[in-house]
C-alpha cells in the first residue's frame, strides 16, 4: 500500500532564542511527518520545546534552521493571514476578544479574509461545540471557562481548517469540563476529517485522545509510538517515565476498588 | 459676589481664546503622543526615552516653560524668517502641548503594556496583520485608559493656559493677572471661576466619553464627542474670522503703572484713528525683546532696566548721559525708536514705615549698615537678582538678617504687617505717600535712575501718525500725577479706579 503524502512535515527544525535552544540539539533538528487525518499528541515536560515546535506550524515562531512544510509548501513562503485560516489554533489562554460578542469572535478569521459568516453558520459552529445559538449575542465575560474554550474551538473551526493545532487547550479547565471537551474535540476530529496536533503535558490525556504520541525531551523528539505501544512499555526511558504516572494511578485506583 | 456675575459675560472672548488654545494643545499632544505610544509599545528603549523626556518637561514650572519658548522662537527666526511669531498663540501652543504629552503618553503606554497576553496571541493566531491587530484589538481595548489620560491632560492644560497671558496670548489668565496687580479681587475670582468651570466641564464631558468607551456604548461615546466638538466650534466661531489687518499692539508689564500707561497710550492712538490691542501682564524679561522683534509695538521701559539688563552696564554716568546712551544704542542695535521720556522716574528706592524708621533712627541707607542684621528686607521676585541690589549691598555693606520675595502689590502690605522692615519700593508708587512711608536717602548714588521711556518697535518707528499722536506724552507726566494714578488703581476703598479710568484722569491732569 502506498503511503499518502504527509500533510505536515518538520524538516530539521531548530529554534534558538539568543543562547537558549528550545527546539533541536547539537546533533540536529527535529524531523517528523504527520499524515493527513491523524490525531497526534505532542507530550513532554515543561521546557521540552513542544509548544515552540507547535508554533512553527502557524509561524507564530520562525525556525532558526530547517523548515516546516504544510501540504508540501514551506510555511514561511505562505502569507501568514492565509496560512492561519487553514490552521485552526486553540490555546490555553483562549484569548477571546473581550470587546467582541461570541458571534464576532467566531467570525473574526473569515472577516479578516473579507468574508461575512451568516448567522446560520455561527449557529452551526456553536452547535458543533454544544452551545445554544443564543450564546451568539453574549459577551465573553458572561461565559464560564469551559464555555469560553468551546467558543475558542468554534473560532478555530470557523474558517474550515485542514489542520487543528492545540496548545494545552484544556489546561485551565476543571477535570469534568476537561474530559467532556476532550471527547468533543476527538469527535469533531473524526466528523470533520481533521488533522489534529495537540500539545499537552498530561500523558493520560494524550493516551486517551491521540492515535500517535510524540514525546519531546530537551528539544529533541525521543519517542514516536502508538498509545498501545507506550502502555506496553515501548518508547524508552523518558516516555516510560511519563507513561508510568497514569498507569500506576490506574492500578492504584483499581486496587482500591478491589479492596473496597 | 454680584460683581463677579457682572464680570463673567465680559470674559466671553477670553473664554473662547482659552478654549481654542487648550483644545489645540491637547489635540496636538494626542497627535504626537498616540503614535509615539504605539512605537513605545514595540520598543522598550523608545518607551523609556519618551516617558523620561515627558516627565522631564513636567518638572519645569509651566510659567518658565512658556517663557522659554520666546527666546527659542526668536532664535528660530534665523531659519524660518522674520514672519515667525515669537509671542502669543504659537509659543503658548507649543509649551502647553509639551505639558499635555505626559499624561496621554503614560496612560497609552501603560494601557498597551497591560493588555491580556492571551488576547494578543489570539490576534496573531487568527491571522491579524500588525495593523489589524492595532485597529481591531489594541486600540479599542486601550481606549478607555487613553481617554483617562486625555482627561488629566485637559484639566492640567486648561489650568496652565491661564499662564499664557504672560507671553501675550489672550486667555482667562488676563483677568486673573490684571486683577491680581490692581487688587481687583472680583476680576481675579471671575477669571478663576471661568477657568475652573471650563476645566470641570471638559473633565465631565471627557468622562462621559471614557465611560462610553469602557461600556462600549456608542451613544455615550459619540454624544460626548459631539458636545466637545460643538464647544470647540463655538469657540472658534466666537473668535471670528481671525486676524485681518494687524493692529498696533501695546504691551504692559505686570504692575499697575504699566496698565495705566498702556491705556493712556491706547486711548490717544484710538482717538487718532488707530486700532489697538493690548498685551497685558507680560513678563518683564519678554517685553524688551518683544518690542525689538516687533512682536509688540509699544512699551514703556525704564532707563535703569535697559541700562543694566541689556547694555550690561553697572556704572552710573548720571541721568542725562544714561538716557542718551540708551537712545543711541537702541537705534543702532535693535532698531527700536526711543520716542522720549514721559517725565517721571520709577526708580527703586528703599522705604520703611515712619514709626519704625524713627525708632531705629534711620534716614538713609548708610544708617542701615550696622542694623541690617536684625531686619528683614522685602523685594519683588526679581529684585535680589538685580545688579541694583548688589550695588546697594556693596556700597553700604548691608547684610540683612532675612530677605523675602513678594509680588509688588503685596510688598506694602508686608511692610504694614511687619513681615518686612525695609522694602524695595518704587518712587512713582502712590502708596509711598498714602502709607506715609519714609524713603531712605542714597548718599552714595548706588541706585541708577529709572526714567520712563516710550519705546516704539522697528515696525512702527517711522509711522508719522503714531509719533504725532504720542509726542504730546513726552515730558507730560509728573511723578506726582503718576503716583496719584497708581494709588487710584491700587487702593481698596470706594475711590478705586480701573486702569482705564485712572488713565483718563491722568490725561486730564497732564493737560492732554
């Protein structure tokens, strides 16, 4: 069987900020292909370079060396505004514009491209993230944290992106909301046939949502495994240290249940 | 109180000038500060530089800042030509604009720095260009804070604009300064009420705009802007079609005698068919250069002042020689025509209360030599810096226990209340006689003469009509007549006169 051309390719990416190298090592940069339709989790401790690598995709960060190819094109040659319409971006800070209504927030990407989203489309996008159409007229400060991030996801989907990149998208949410929204995003990924890359430091979240887990450590990609393989002990020491936490927690919870 | 209400309608043209000046200064400051704040938001170095510069400006007293623009613009004439105005609107605008920069700049920079990081990242994430980010996100979110800065700037500027009077720009400071000098408290209060009222009105209107911006209420925002715009337009309209033909501008320094003489000169020129304008209450240092540069046309200056300040002489060749030297020097160097001497002297003289002088046994400056250590000397704000004071001090070896500055009108009150034992009085001052003061003799001749001279700017130096109208004033005013006129303006009782009335009486007395 012929493998399809990757939607996203990191090709020897190194990012330096002054003396600090956030992505890449002395040996070389980060290289990796991400196939269309896959849900990839990028996991690592704080400072491992996972967020920086993600931001090279929509050019919020420019690599010092190497390049990022999106659909075969170097992202640095694409107009940022057009690129960012094709790449939905969800991040921990959410960043809803406080002076825009929910509808205006959702419609901002298309508006910048000169397109006006009709109210039906806004309602449709709100429905995708399970919010009532009445929310369209509300202001961001009238919403709960979970509702805001749902609007954030709807905004990222408004332009009909091919790729969804998420940087700790559920980091600031309570566990119940976090779990519900995670499942929702996975469902949307299937339904809209998206390609998704999610940065998280929570290995449990990565194992449960993604079909491929990349592990980063001090700027380097140290593991590239399926969740099943990671649980079975593959991926090396750094990956196993991260994977052991949810596994042991699950075992302890199971033991408590047996004893109880 | 009723006087004040009667005076207020007469201040309409000053109010209009005040509004136009303040609004122009704030508008210009916004045009400078807002782009600078955007730049500062992108460069910490620019931010630090701009804010320290604006803070530095704030440390200069407003009065000094206004006065500093006169020599600055005068020197810029070398570049921009003789047409560059050195007094009036332009320097006032520049100084007040500098003053208004800091609050606007600081609030705009702070507002930008405090914008939510997440919102800025989202702006990039959805694909905004730098310009779109500024217009759609940064500007609307900073607007309420920037508006608060503009409010602060407006209140400061409206207050400081009263000082524009000292550099010849009409404003609500005119009644305040004129009233202070002639002890016309109703006039002072009327000016203060008007400017305070204006500041309060501006503050409240801008507050409405600020709240409108914060609550995103278009009705409040645009309603507020519309009322502000209407007010400025009304003021512009009231100011009329701007300057048509240039009138003859008569200057006065900030004391009663100068106000009276300006009115006397103005009345004669009007009678001869000229249109005149007054620039009252100018700083003493500004007047001489302003006449020399034809920024104003007529002033009354004193031989001793010109001798020490502009010829930089410290010798005393006698009254006549001093006058002819000055007359020739002015004609040769500045082109100012000294038309002649009015006939009286307004010299510095040291005065004491009669009872105090008697108790101490003092009749001349020489008698003070050993006693000065226990005494307090009072002088006008510039006196202790003047060469006359240094000359007297050295000639008689005077070391006073304390020296204090008073505004000229308050010096006499200080003498009466005992806050000063000796003051630097003026010989033409009516209160010397009225208060029965003793003028101390000057046996060493340390104080130079101060003949009042009529000075014409180069612009009108050859105007035969002006010269014909003013020639009769030469030698016509005795020191007694001048004292009486000064007293009429300075006194507090029912016989108090305005400078204009006093000028009419003085003209009658002088047989003009």
